């Protein structure tokens, strides 16, 4: 028995559309918005959604092909920490020595049966932001000793060994697979590397290694996306759940079409990874965009980068068209059914469909790398600062070293990106290797002091000179023009919008974690400042900054004040008034530097040993009087109130009796 359905979702004036459809019915004619369907046919689709607008051939696809969930494929969710602040970190936030990599794996045993002893952190898939084809993994999870601390914490919440309520599917941890976010315009999984621990939000698909590329290509296709949305009954930002994904029909891929799907999938991933090589916080970072391209000026390089993006996107679009064509062939979808899918999922939405509002799962499918000159120039300066601290290997920028090859997208992620200055062990070098062309401070301290050899601007200019040679001065002038600044020092001194510190905070904030790695310690009136590099931080760093930089500068300025006062004694008239103004300015400068000295001295006297495993916001908290960042003061007050007792710094404060015990 057939039932008549009217579909008016595509019409703005639904009353008029309804009247037109009813009139057509009365006249006995057909109408595009009228469907006569036997409701029993809905049972062909898992969940029996009221997909009355779906053709019979398309419904039969769900019967004709096997589902994704088989003995060779499965969909699984992972763990929930119940305290992400404690157990998750941005991957650049902790010291690379404490990140688990393939070097630590024992090939003779399945990794999930081993203990991660001195290595705290493993790659974590938590959904979050995603792009089509490829996305980097920003987060690490504390899995030291097989997650003993996390299990103990969850046990305290649920009792005994009931941590298993939140840590699910352990047998699938550390295996390569595909992972996807829950809310997006289009279902688009991404490669998930080996040794990744999945989250309850980072639902993942596991399959045979010789099929994974082919199945990834199929899942990139419009038909696969459409079939999922039929089951969900929602087409605008649906919530992709594992149960529905597991029921999606999958055609046979052991054929030339399947092989080609795998090739196209890898090609799309490679194109997107190549664009991500200019992203400083990516595991595949090599060089910033303006050094990735060539040109006599930054404007020319920016234009070349924009053309490179356009060419990549054009190739991705061509690949996507071929992927869709192959998927239509494999599913046997043609005619009106194909036209319905080609028309786009958005036209199949419902009135309830809207933008996602989940804080963790948001969609940026169509996002492209930045092309505006300001963003490109600030990324270049950030790279130069990294070279000045010895974080990045400037030899890639000069061409002395060739562009590093990227590994398979399912290979374990490294502890350091390929553009960093690293040794044969893949870990950072504290000193430049023999013949390295750029000096940098091994203790990780630079200063805002034009007369000092460790002046930040001087070190940045040294990198600029090395990279651009005779064009360096013109490039620096172009940088200043783009950023509308008088000179580079102005950019580094400005703590708010339009300054390096503010840009750095934004650049190093991902996945709801704020984790700057270059710390600005600035005097109240910004006349003097220190810059600290997080990964060189140790128990003596603040003392070195005080004794080797601030106090010598203070003595120098005191000597200058004494000289000015001596000169004033013999001055008269106009020269006397000028001498008095000079003394007044010098006294103000001294007062400002003394205040910085006093604040730094108070931080030193706390005798708090930094532990990068605590995370940036807790590690920087004792410097709240020195850094122009309200987060530092906020977390300092919370530490003193007794929060974060699990952290190293929290334990030290409690030992020293600084925690409020009330």
C-alpha cells in the first residue's frame, strides 16, 4: 500500500508550494515534490528512516552490499579522561624526550601489551577541528605506565577497577586506522597514525592494512556520505555516530576501480599535507609559506603561495570528481539517484538543521591556509624567532639541506617536526652541529637590548641576513610596511594586538589549549624585556636571566645615570635644562628595570623547579608578575587556592606552605 508524501523543504514559501503540489494531485498529474511510496520499503535501510524521497535502486544498495562492520573492519570509540586539562597536552607543549615515538616500541611484542615507562605522552585522536582529506593531531595524552595515573583517577571517580567504564576498546589502541569528527558538513575521515590512542569523540575505523587506502578513498566520496545521511535522516551537519557508520554499505574494492580509489586517496592526503608543511604547529612543518616559495620580494612570494594553493585545490577538486565517479560505478548508482546525490547533501536538509554548536567537534572542511600578507609575514617572523632560539634548522631555508621527505600518513608521528634542528635520534639539539651557520643561546634566553649580543632583534636579523643575503634589508623594510610598524623592535615590544606576543599566543593555541613556547618577561613600562624558550627551561633559567642579563643591564644604566649627574654639575642655561630632562628619563628607565628585577627576584626565591609535563599555563604561572598574560595570574591564584594538587608545581607549593589550606 502506497502513501503520498509531500516534500517542501527546498521552498521558502511553503504555503504556496503546498498549494501547488495539492493542485497537481487533484488534477491527477505528477509533481516534483510529491512522492507515492510504500512505507514497507523503508525497512531496506538500517533504522527504517522515512526516506520516501529516496529511489528504490538506492534503497537496494543497502541490501546488495555488505556493511562496513565485518570481521575485517570495525568502528570503535576510545576513552574519556573526565579531566582533559590534567591528562591532555598540545604536542609541542611537553619536552620531546617525554613523547612516545616508534623508537621506543619493541617490535617483538604488540605495543598495547607493553609499558610506556619513562615516556609520558602518546598521540591522541579527540575529534575536534577537521579538514577534508588530512588533519594534524594536536594533542597528546598521558599514558605513562599504560595509563596508570588516568586509570587511578577514573577509579577514584567510579570505584575500584571501574575505570573500564571510561577506557573502552583497549585492544584497538595504538593501531593505525581512520578517524572522523562527529559533526561536519560531509563525512570525511582522515588517516590516523600508528601509536594513537582514541577518544570517545575521536571515533575510529580499523581495517586491513592492504585495504585501508581504498576504503579511505571510498569514504571520501559523495555516495558514501549520502548513504550515511539517509540512515541519519539529516543532511546539514549531522552527527556521525559509529553505529550508523558501521551499517553503511561497502562495495567490493578488489578491482581496478578500488585500486584507483586508494591511489586518489593518498594523492589527496599528500596535497593537503603539503599545504600543512607551512604550519608551524604541525607535525609536518618544514618552512613558512614565504620561504616555501621563491621571489625577489615578499609580495611576489605571497602571490606564488596563493597560486600554489589554487593549483593544489584545483587538483584536489579533480581528484574528488574522479573519486565520486568511481564510487558511483562501484555502487551501481545512476540516473535520478545519481542526480539526487550530485545535487548535494545540503538540498536534502530539514528545517531543524543548523550549524554545529559542540565545542569540541566543529567543522572547517573548506578551510584553506592563510594567504593574506599579514598572516604570512607574522608566520615568517615566528620562524625567524625559532631560528634565533635554535628551534628550527635554518639550513632548510638557505637551501643547504634538501626538503625532507614525509613518511606514510599512517606512520607514527615524530616528537619533532622535520623543520626543527634535530639530531640523528630525531630529538632537538641543544647546540648547533659543526659548521652550523647561525649562533643561538643554548640556555634559551634572549633579551630586548640593542647593545647586547643576545638581543632578540639582532638574532632575528642574523637569521634574516643568512636567508635573504643582500636582499635582507629590503625584506625587513617590506615586513615593517606590511605590519605597519616603525621597526622590528616595536613589533616585539608591543604586548597587545599587533605585537609578536599576541600573535604567538594565537598561533600556539589549539584544541582548547593555550601553550605559548616563547615567553615574554617584560618590565611594566616595556623598556626592557627577556624572552625565554620553553624547551630550554630548567631550574636555573630564572637565576641566569637575573644574574647574567637584568642585573648587568641595571648596573650599566646606573653608571649612565651617574655620568649624567656628573655632566649636569658643569651645565648651565639650556644645557642644564636638557641635562635635567636626560636624568629624569634615565631615572624612569632605572625604576622600570628595577621593578622587573624585583619581580624576577621574587619568582627566583620561590625555588620552583619547572616541569613541562604540568603544561604551559601551570609552568608559567609563577611568572605572572612578569608576563603580559592574564592566564598566568589566573592559574597562579588557583594553584595557591589548592587546585591542581596532582601537578609538580602544585606539590612544590604545598611543600613550601604556600597553598591556602582553608
